[in-house]
């Protein structure tokens, strides 16, 4: 269930980016990334954990600098 919610939130983030809805796009991406990071932890999938941890860090740095 978490993966579906996180996926829908990330799709909303892509949509917000397409319409130029900054910073809402970043907020949505961060929420989706946190969801997928949680899925990675639940599945003990190091690849999912790594990619979403790196992406989350990049998004948070971008959010802090905006």
C-alpha cells in the first residue's frame, strides 16, 4: 500500500513540476521519496534504500537553498 501511495505522490510531483508549481513539486517529491525509502527498509532492499536516500538528500538540499 505504501508503494502505491508514494508512487501517486511522486506522479503528482512530476505534474507539479510540469506546471511550474514550485516549491509544491519539491514537497511532493520529498513525501514520495520518504515513502519509497520506507518501502526499501521494509523489504530490506539496499538498492531502493540507497537511491531514495540519495534523492531525498538532494531534494532536501534543494529545498533548503530555495
